[in-house]
C-alpha cells in the first residue's frame, strides 16, 4: 500500500467517511443568481463587542439584500476562552439587534439548518476526514516537535536573521518516512498535523478584497498547523472546511484576519475548492485626545453591546447608527426616506471606509432622538416600559399605575412637523416624565422652587393667586393664551415681549415671565414641553393642588 495512505490510516484509524460523503451531504445551495451566503462566526467568550455587532450587520445585510442566506456558526475550538452560556448570550444579543439568522445556532445546544453542526466542537470528525485525505495526498504530515524543538528553531532563525516559523529547511518532519513516524507514535509522542505548504516567500499573491480593494501579500510558505495535538483544528483549517461545506460565498470578517488570508487562499487551492470572496471589515475606532484608537473592551464601557440595552437605546437607533457607520450615504438616504425600514437601505461594501469607522456616542444620541421623535406615543410608552421593567422598576411602576396619563404625556408635541426631541434613550424618560407624577414632584420640590429671579416673591405670589382662578380647561389654545395675557396685563405685565422692551420701566415683566412662574409652579422646572398641553393633561385638580403648594412655599 502507498505509504501516505498507510500513514493516514495509522493516524486516523477511526475516520471511515470520505470527503465525497460530506460533499454529498452538504449539497450546493439552490439560490437565485447573485444571492450571497454569509455568516458570522464568533467565539463564545461571553462578551459581545460593539465592533462585532457592527461587523455582523454587514454580512446580514449582504445576504438578505441579495436574497441569500445568513447563518451563525460558533467557533469554540479554543476551550480556554469559552464561558458557560456563551452561545445563548450571542444568540440573544444578535436577536435583540434584529439580526435574523436563517441557519445556525439557536441556543446553547440547539440549531437549525441542514449544513450543520454549526458549532465547531461538534465537527471534529469532519475536519479529520479532510485531514486524512490531505495526508493520503502527501499534502499534510504529523509533526512531533516539542516546545523546546520549536524554541531552538526560533533561536537559530533569529541568529541568522531569517523569517521565523516552521517552513522549508526548518520543517523537521516534513519528509519523515513512514517508519520514522510509526516509531514516534509507538513511543507515544504527541503530534500536530501540519500542512506541507507548496508556497514560496518570493511569490506574491493578490487578494481582491471587497472592502480594501486589491491587497498584495507574500504567498504562504509556512507549514501551518491544521490540527492541534488534541485533534482540534486551528482557525485556518476550520475556516476553509466550514465555509466550503456550508457553501459560504462571502467571508466578511474583521480585518485582523487579512494577514492570514494567504494561508486561507492556499488552503482552498490545495483542497481544490472554489474560494469565497473576502471582505475584511476595519475596526470601530474611538477618538482619544487627538488620535484614534480601537474601541476597547477594557477601557470603554460603550464597547460592550450590553451597554446600549442598559442605557435603553432603542434597537432601531443602534441599527440606524451602525448603518450610518457602515455607509456614510445612509444619512442622505434617511433624509429622503424618513419612515422607511432601515433594511430598505442597500449596503454597499465598496463605499465603506478602509481604515476604520469612528464611533461617536454623541452622533448615536442625535440619531436616536430623531428616531424616537418619529415614534408614536404608544410605541414610546411600550418600549420605555419594557426597558424600565428590567432596569428601573420604580419608573415601571409609575408608568403602569398611571398608564393613560403617561401615554398622554408622551404624546405632547408628538406627530407634528417639528416633534420634540427630549428622549434619546429610555433612561432619559424618568427625567422627562418624573415631575408629572405627584409623589416624585413632591420630592423634586422639597427644597423649594426656582422662580424667575427678576421677580420679587410678592409678584410671584400675585401671579399664582391670579392664575388659579384664570385657568379654564375648556379653552382652546388661542383662547387660553389670550386669557393668560389679559390676566398678566391686569397684574402689570406687558402682553408681549416687544411692548415690554420698548418701555421696561412701566412693567413688572412680560407675558414670558408670567408664564415662567406658572411653569415652575406646576413642574418645578424652567423648561417643559408645551405649557398648554401640559396643563391640559395634568388636569384642573392637580393644577390647583400644585398652585396651593407653590403659594405655601413662598
Ligand atoms: N472566530 C473568528 C472570530 O471570532 C471568526 C472570524 C471569521 O469570521 O471568519 O473572529
């Protein structure tokens, strides 16, 4: 029998399937022309980085906007980095941000789709089948080098100022005979499986990256590890096998993988498979002082995806912002299509920046205010309550105990051409609604009120006393304002600011000052949404009570 075949049987006696078996088991996908098959392939480390969410939206859009397939594969070959429940956490986070997977993991141990298993640790036999085939073909070999052997090689390469690594003349076991290998195995020496790289460092290859354009790099000449000593593949080998058998057409991943792309391209060539197209996504950056750096898990709380749900940024706002970061023409599209679903926008990889997207919470906040301003009061109520139930129980109780009242408050100045933009995230809602609730209002005004400084207390008192009997809930807005002006005038205030400015000496102030007193008395604040609507919603009884309370405080 051929020595390679003998070696393959010796190393993988338990592997009885063939590559053809898997090629048949995972058939070519029947998809319309141009449909892309993409995936995200995170490790279950428990932490979802904003950069990872950003990088996941891209393949999701590429698949779904082309009528293709998007799937979730879990890359858990590095058991040291894994945490318990890591897969569920990933599934939950991606689902929260409305990334809809057609296939892949759906929970810690559950999955859907016929191209699985979608968790690498369940695919050991598949990897070994292909590894066995490579040995048979003389394209891979076992390497018995110990840590010390590798250190020795490195020292020598350093001394001779040569490239580090396991290649060419340094690849000690590359040409070992069957007998030599057998004798190592008989001794029980552990081994890794290496690729017999056909590459030469003087050769250059070009990767036609869909984001970065044509990138030229040296060909891979390293006999890289395919299977580690425990028989688990390295990322490189697993990527080639998985993306081939899962029929991925576009590998869209972080650009930290670009430097390994020559290895991947070589693996596809050796295996005789059509290569996927690659798109390497630049990282999400943050401004620090005058320079940019990567958004850091360690330094930046906003690097964690959980930060946004805790703060209560609506999913819609975060998605909106990410699309903005992905393609800067998104903003223009949104202006032209203010109410379309964000999935209507067509993401274009060639329009992405190549060096990194600058993440900016201020911009996210602005975008979020715009999105929330366009929501109906009922939607704001529902989403804010949902958030509060998890993160602010007191607020949730207030909202539920005063449901109709709260919905009405959230409707103030909503729906017109110029909706108010007070709320950027659900954690802002307490500040916005707080004073409407009587028990909280009591608390906020414990220390008294900040009435306009230009008015003496006696004037403030007069305004309050007068207005108590002036307000009439039945008035429409114009009548209401006229009535207030007349009352103000009766107390010596100018009907409008213009009149006041012409002859300040003759007035106590103007209608604005008068209204200010009322605003502070009923809200405890200098700024509120439209006073007419506010008084209308608060109702006469509450209004009287608040006036009494303010009068007493003076
Ligand atoms: N497991 C790799 C990562 O966590 C996947 C890279 C890829 O998408 O191919 O970054």
